[in-house]
C-alpha cells in the first residue's frame, strides 16, 4: 500500500477530497492491529484478504510480464510447493487494509484493493533472491496516499469501485458460505455510477474448501513476504506479513477456499475466468519498510517463523 512516504502531506487533502467522492466504508468485522505498539515507528496494519493461486502455463505468465522480467522466473524456487516447473503461480489478492497506523497513530481510513502479483522473480539476477512484481493495482479514487505511493513504485493504478466495499475476505452474511469481491470501472463521482454503464473488470468468488489442496500454506507465507517491486526498480518495498499473531491463529487461523477468478485487460490480454482456483482466507498483520534499495534486500527470507515460508 506504500503509505508512509505520503501520509503526513496528503492526509488533509485526502480528507477534503473524500467528502466529494464515494467513501470507502470501514471494516466493522476486522480485528484491531495487534503489532502497532510493538513497532510504533513503522507503518503497520492488518490485511484482511482472500489470496489465491491461479496456475497458468509458464509461457503464458512470461507473456504477461514486461520483457526484462519474462525470463527471470525462478522455477526452482517454487517447485518445492508442489507446483510443476511447466506451470506458474500467478497470485491474485482481494484485500482490505484495516487499522493502518504510523507512529502508532491512526493514519487513514480502511480501503480495498485488488491486484495480481508475479512472485519468484529474479530481479537482481543472482539466481536465488525471489522478488514479487506488481504491474497493475485497483485502488479507490479517494485514497491519495496509496495511489501516489503505488505510482512511485511504478505500479499502474486503476481507479475502481469495490463491491462489497469493506469485506472482500468475509463469508457473505446471507449464507455464510461464499466470499465474493467485485471491481468495477470507470469510477464516477456519483455513488450510483454502477447503474450508468460501468464494467465489471475483476472478481473473485470463493467457498470453503475441506483442505489446503495441492498448494500448502507455506506457499502463501512465502509469497506474501517476498520483497515487492514495480516498473520503477530504483527501490523496493520490504512488506513483512506476520502469520503468527493473535488475528491469524487459534479461532482466526487461515481458512482454505476454492472458487473462480475473473481478470480483464490490462492485466491479461482479454477477459478470462479461471475455475477451481485454490486460495486462503486470512486476516494478517503487516509492517512496511518503504523505498529501500533493492540490492540491500537480496536473499531476504523473513525474520522468523511468523513471516517465512
């Protein structure tokens, strides 16, 4: 989400503009940030997400990547997760960021995002350091810190309206058995713009699964802790995801899901639906270190059991 660089300067402006545009609702069912007091001088928060793995032919994955990264996939780094070398694990995340804090002070309102990421990229060319590439991300038009921070990394930001706006990882209240997240564009300044010809451009629809399936939980721990980068490789984002706090253990342990994913251009060449996609629903604490030298993060493997896979 890349918040810290812009929080102080843009919070007043963001609040003013949010009054003019459709607001992002706060997540009433999300749990509080459990690490804000442990890391008071960092950007921290929680990520309430459905994270899924779309297994595609590796040739297809290369066609989606920029030319300079297409041949930098470290297949040997992901085959240990029961993924064959002829396939590639495209990661799709539907997320709401909650209780975002900087210097342990509430920073900005909760907001949704939707993105695909390409893990296991050998950005440094050393044959062993796995980085995670993001080309495009859908964000609400009201969240200026997230938008500008993402653009600084070289992400292509697409304004989107999220349905539901505040719970892309929650089982639907009407049946308790499905998780649905939809993204519409273009965004209008009018809250009812979806009735004026907007287009569904991305969606996920999942239901509970009896087990994690062929892709283990350790895979998700690994990819959500890979150093992130975009088209501006001047610096990288050391995003640390904790899987061992009070909001991801015990009664709140990650839940396996299975379902379908819809993606559209510019993420993929044409609108396409994948079915029987495996994923995991989890509420996770995070800590973010922004705008670091990518070379300094070579060989990054996390800090311990909570953020390594």
